[in-house]
C-alpha cells in the first residue's frame, strides 16, 4: 500500500518508517520539518520515502496530502495525550483535524480509506463489561474523546482501527531497512486486552476492578518496534480483521 504516515518524527513514527518499508509499503511522511526527519533516519532509509511538509492541525492540508500523493492508507501517530484527567494536550485537536482531513479525502476519492490511529490501553473494554478501562484507571482519558469520534462515523466511510498499547519502550535507535528484532510478533485482540488474567479481586466493592486493572497493566508492556511491525503487517491485507475496532496487544512470548 501507499501509506501517508502522520507524525513520522515521533517515537513510534520513526519506527513505523522502516517497518512499513520492510513490509513492502510505499511511505509518504507528513511532517512539519523534512530536515528534522532526515536527521533522525539513516540516509539509506530517508532516500526510500517521500516527504510532505504540513501541520497535522490543518485538515485541508491533510486531505490534500492524501489526494495529491494518491495514498491508499493513513497511519496517524501525531500528538500525545495528557496523562492525568486535569491536564490537557493538543492531541484532541490533532486527532479531530486528521480525521476531518481523512473524511474529506474519502469524499473526493469516493471510496473508503484504511486508517490506523494510536491510542492507549484505557479505551479497551474491561473484559466481560461494556465499561472502558479508563473508568477504573483514569489516565490518558483524552483517547476516549477520539474513540467517540470514530464510533460516530457513518458506516462504509473510514475503515479505521485504533491500536491501544500500554507502556511502549524502545528496542534500539536503529531505523535501518529491513528491520530486525529479537522480540516476538504481538498477539492482538479486538475491544479487550488479550490474555487478561481474571481474579476474584474484581468483586471487592468499589475498588475491585481498579485493583485488577492495575495488576494486569504491567503485563502489557511492549516495544515501539513491535507495535510498528503490527501495523505494517496488517496493512499488507486488503480486508483487515481489525476493521472498525480498538485493538489490544500483548507480547505473548513473555
């Protein structure tokens, strides 16, 4: 696929560039500064991609980048959510702008676009319930706003997926192609965390589910490279098993 990568200079973005190339995709990086991206990537990697300079908060520019470069898919990893509920960030503004640009591009193209968005584990559902995990672990709650926007989309417009990792750590600063990793491929699950460890603790009044969510959270640490590979591998398929859902992931080899 030809992929517009928004936020290519970020921690996950820098890993997505070589991961997408390794999986045979054509990469168009949408960044504020081409020079910054060039300084982060090996010359051999940078020479394999195209770059469009623009602001992720400009929905018209996002739409034009999709249309003018004839991209088939978008991966948005721009912006960081505020951790605590009483703080705020520009992530909701960025997310809304990118989504609006995607919707406008879909109208012009007259066919759906495949889009991956980054979120956090908190917008997954607590297993066995209709409640989001952020009801019990109230951090990075801005992702809830973004998730709601996706749920409100009309059917058969944006073919979206929201990846919902817990803590992500880097394996290395090597952004060469092809990518190399000593870690296993991630296991995914729609809507709820995979391989969740249930316990009677959840039945403790008022605090049980919070305790259980906290006990499980540490098991879901993955690497930036694993997440990048997960997205890049999925984009090789025309019909994704993760269409229009949140996805929880785990390194099942640990």
